[in-house]
C-alpha cells in the first residue's frame, strides 16, 4: 500500500507515554497491595473487601461507557479528551492517597470509609483513564506506529510496575512502616500520578482538536452502544483481555499471602517482582517486530498460551528452590506482558472495524469498554482471592492451616491458568487478521 498515514512526532509520543506511568501506578498499587492493606493494616475482613470490589464494578458497568460517550461528544478548545485528563488527574491523585490512609475509627466506619473512598477512586480513574486511552488512535492513523505508541506507553507502565512491586515495601518501611508508611507512600504515588497525566495531556495537544464551528452531531445512546455490542472483534478482545487481567489480578491479590504464609519469605517479594518486571521489559522491544511477523492476533494467542507453562510448574511445586521460582516468574513476566500490551495495540483496529461497519469510530466508547474490562477483571480477581480465602477460614497474622495454604497456592498459580485458557478460546474467534485489516483499511481509505 502506498497510502500515507498521519503520524505523531516522537517527542509527542514520549510525552503521551507518561500516561502509561500515571495509569499503571494506581493500577499496580491497588491490584498488588489494596487487599493486603485492607485486611492486615486497616483491619477489614476479606469478605468486606471482596464485596466492596464487586459493588464498585457494577457502578463501573454504567459509568465507564457513559464516560466514553461523553469524551467522544466533548467539544472544547482543549479538545475532546484532554480536558478530562487535565482536570481529573489531581482529584485522582488525592483519592490514591486517601485509599491507603487508615484513620482511627470504629469497625463500621472503617467499612463506610473504604466504600466511599474506593468508589470515588474508581470514578476518578474512569474520568481520567478512558480519555487517556482514547487518545492513542487520535495521535496516529498508522497501524504500525500505533503499536509503537502502545509499546512506549506500556513501557512506561513497567516503570510504574517497578515503583510499585519492587519499591513499595522498602519505601513504606523507610517512611515509618504500618499506617504512617502506607499513607506517605500513597501520597507519593498520588503526586506522581497527577504529574504524569499532565505530561500525557501535553503530548496530545497537537492532535486532540475539535472544530468548534462544525455543527454538533446528534447524540444517540443506542447507536453509540452498537459500536460495541455489534462489534464482534471488540467483544472477543474484551473477553480475552478481561480473562488475562483476571489471571494477573488473582495472583497479585494473593501474592503477599503466598510469600508470607506459604514460603515464610517476605524478603523474596522484591526479587521475584524484579524477575517478573525485567522479563516484561525484555519483551517490549520485540513487540513491533513480532506483531509485523506473526500478526497481532497470533502474537496475542501465543503469549497467552506460553504464560501458562511457568504457572503450571509453580502450581505443581509451590515451594521450589528460589532459583526455579525466580526463573519461572521471569519467564512468566516475559510471556504475560505480550497479551497485556497487545490488547491495547489491537484496540484501534476495533475502532477502525466500527467505522467500517457503522460509519463511526467511537474511540472513547471502545476505550471505555476495554478499560471497564480491565477494572472488572482486576476486581473479580480481587473478589475471588478475598472470597475463597474467607471461605477456607483465613485469619490474618497467624499460622495458616493446610487448607488455607492449598487455597493460596491455587489462587496464586492455578486460577491464573484458567484465566489464560479462557483467553485462548476467545482470541480464537477474533476475526481481524492482518489480511482482514488490510481489507478494512482499503475500504476506509476509499470512502475518505
């Protein structure tokens, strides 16, 4: 094809990628430590935590698509999506701090506080993150550069993963440990999140533009929702991506329990997290090449399949020597980051499919659908972990019976395997192959 696509400048891609830092700081912090913080620091039962996360996702089921449609239909001199990032980021930062603050109050008021702050945090995350992800196809029309953009912003996500999974516990101890340490660390993450999203919005200023003189389009909720419900590739991507997130969220929610109660080696949390992180980093430079060679669909499927094997080894031998644990988790980090990154790279193709089928892209709405699935998978993973731990009689800060140990091991390694199997099945039915996308692009170019 000789078609020339509008592309973004590298400097703007770099600025925009800071959104990956801001988005993933909160994501990894909540996914990795919130359940542990609520049960072991704040003193809330695992059942309450499980219910809280589930309730918040029912709220997201309404607010996420609404925010996507609001973003698509926003008309301002700052653009469609950037105003929400700019004005929502400071609010999100404050709520991250409050999320990891444990004020002294009665048991009932602790639950009330957790509900109010967590739901408010979830809403603020929706307001900021959906417009952030919607900017990816706005920055560039070139399908290969879109993969590069996603690689960069997901690369910044690995920086967030380092700050959270490796530095969290040492910094919490440095800041005084316990409630004080977590509160200061939460404040630090809140500030970093806010500043990162400001830089992200700066990177999109030359691309997120609205013709204020053009007549305003008539809004139809039904027509907008068709961009999702009648978009088979989007539905398959949502299922595949959601089950991958669920897999990672489940093991992350019990990660601290695995090291504390199964291995009795909390000192291994940071080294193992490092192995996972650097494994993921190693896969990033290969993504553009692999996606061109294999196609995005095949690469996503292969990454999910290969993620199963190191988990299976550790499920069979959860107390394996440290060298085996480190190597398996490094391999898992490498493999699992492939579908985690490719999901966002495939999202613009689903927007192109919507435009091809229905004459309208809906970048914000489709981004909101994947963002909702991301949060839903994270919450269900947390719910599964909290619910089943409570079911077998887990009580914090004491020696655990064998039934609890077995459940922690299953949740840490077995449940994620089931998530990846579900992802493999869904991705099999994803119909946008490399050849299909070329057909879609040719038709759209002809119409334009």
